[in-house]
C-alpha cells in the first residue's frame, strides 16, 4: 500500500479563511473562467514544451508580421501569452496535487478494505 504522506484536517475557520482568500483572488482576477468537463477535455493544453514553442512562435511572428493572415490578431496573442505567464506562478498546483494524492490514497484504502471481503 502507498505511503500515507498526508494526514491532516482543515479546521472550519481555516477553511473559511481559504475560501475568503479565493474570493479575493476571483475579485482581483475577474476574467477567470469556469470550464465544463467537455471544455477541459477538448481544449488544447499548454505545458512546458508548448509554452516554449508558443513563446518562440510569438517572437517569430512579431519579427515577421507580413507572413501572418490578415485576420490574425498578434496583439491578442501577445496579451493571452502575457496573462498566461502572469497566472503561471499563481496556479495552485500544490493544492491540486494534494487533492489528487488524497483522492488516490482514499481509493487505495477503500480497495484494501473491500478486497478481503471479495
């Protein structure tokens, strides 16, 4: 069985403080979106490799704007990449990873509990 690396509880007051902090983040970042599961499944994702590729593509496009289609909005691409880069360090990946770990740990314990009964 996997090592139990997280053994914690969240006090109601701490949970409320975290929810208030999240409300403040949403207030300061009013452009944040909520995606449906279908949106998440079908959208192109940008990881570290594609992040570098997109940055390079923007640099090349900026140096060679005549090669772009007329409808292409280079400034909008620049703004999208800039806000992505601004949000990148804000991402609460440790919270997401902790949730993933706790969920996995819970499922493993459930299987260990049920297995002897089968």
